[in-house]
């Protein structure tokens, strides 16, 4: 009776099986002029998706959604850049370089240093060996008492877990040693003498068990497990003209690859570039000279209110670093170096603050590189949409 009295209330009709009489229009859900329509039309009409479409060869199963509806745009960065170039957004008069740290899809607490691996490996090996010896003695006693009919040779879960952890540590330790050997082989023969034998990593060198290709990196907020995402940005319109990802925590080795990618992506080279002190090296200055690019690269940290990015310490006379230092000091506030902050730093701000992209979703440097390419492509699409549609 209570149930019937409660059901006396009249409710709106609710029939989950009722069909919609007429299908809704996309424009009822997404109004005309919305950015989504621009992105869809650009993907459908202006990009070559043959690499993706050619993978759909099998006729089995229910017909899939058309790939254009759900494309992953990671490999199409260059095509969108060419659209930006055709729209007059890529000038290459001045290009600013910088790197930003992105958190990996892994916790820094899942990393272990080489020194700690050595100690843990020895401790775990001794523990597991002790357990196995005790288990063997117990098996011998049980065989003598009850016979050999039962196997009893399966490892208990509490032993197997330790054994699996030991194998994981040994694998990570071997990977660090392989990296150390490769690094030693690539080092110049006329360089300073090595402080450790070849193939022996430094005790503090770390490897993450969740994403082994990520690294511990220092940021303004502290240390993170992450990747170093690089971008070269055109000062004319903040279009990203080159990008890649590295697991090297510093930027010094990234200038040459960015310069090469600018030329490959656009068919020509930037006339001048600016970069912070992380890119300062004699090798980088030689690279700029070889490519006939005017460089404005800080040779020291620029403090607030300081006119020059030349740094307080004098570089060695006769070096390219000293020449750069003098050029920046002479330019002061009027130096072309001033364009760096207003070119590349706002782009990272738009990506990380406005769009909330501070952590990657994928693991491994190849997949993270594609993810960063997609983010940079989306940034360029937004700039293109604003330029075309206002």
C-alpha cells in the first residue's frame, strides 16, 4: 500500500525505447563558426591522410567509423605547418628556441639509482638464495618422511615476488650499464679522462621501472620524472616551426637538431635565432656560423632588471662564446635577444596553463614524441584558425 501511495505522483513520461523522430543536425549541437568545424574541414580537405587510410584493408567485421572523424594528428605536424606557411604566418625572420619539462606518465618514486640497484640486488639475491636453501632442506626432510610422490617444487608467492623484483632490478641495471658503454664509446677521444671505467654508470644515475625512457629532471617546482620537450617558435606569429622530445635534461645538444628540422620542414633556414644560456656552447656557435644564422644566445643567467644576457663571468678571449657575450652586452635592452621571452615562453604558457598540458599520457620516447607533435600541431591549428577566421 505504501508503494502504491508513493506511485500516485504524476511524473513526466519516460520511455527509454522511444526513438528520435528526426536525426539532429551537427549544427544544432555545435554552432556554426565553432572552432571544431574549422578543425574538421582542415583535416578533411587539406591534409593527406593516405598513411592512415591505407591501413584499412580488411573487409571483415562491421564497417568502422571513417578515420577522418577520429584522426590522430601526430604525424601531420609538417602538413599543418605548410598550411600556416601558405597563410603567411611563417616568416623565419627571428626564431626563438626553448625547452620545457613535461611530467612523464610515471612516478619518480618508481625510479632507482644504479648505486641503490647494486645494494638491493645483492640483498635480494642473498634473501632469495637463503629461502631457496631452506626450501630445499625442507623438501628433503618431507621426501624422507612422506616420499617423493608430491612435486612441491613450485615457488611460494612470497618467494616469487622477491624473485620477480630481483629480475626487474637486474634488467634495469644491465640497461644502465649498456647506456654507459654507449656513452663512453661516443665520447671524443681527446676529451678529459674518464673518472669511471667504461660501462660503469655513476651511482646516482637512475632508471624508472614504469617508464624507463623518462628521466629525473629539475624544474622550478622541484624534481619530476619527465621528458624535455623542445620547440622553435617563429616570432612573427608564434607558430611552432620545429619540435621534438628528448630525455636529456639539458638543452645544449638540441640546437642543431632544431635548426635541421626548420630547414627540413620549411625548405629554408631562419635568418636569426635566440635562445637562453642552456644552448650556449662553442659547438652550437659553430653550427650557427656554418648555417649562416645570426645568433643571440645567452652566455649566462640574466637576472631581473639586467640589461644583458651576457652573464657576469668573462668568457675566454678568442672564443665564440666571448664574441657572443660582447655582442649581447653591447646590445643591452635593444639586443634582439629580447625577442626570446615574448616569442617562445608565451607558447609554453598557452600549452601548459591555458590548455593544461603538463603531463604526457603515453610512455616511451617514441610515443611521447608523437604526443608532443600532436600538441604542437593543435597549437598551430589554433593560430591558423584565428588568422583566417578572426
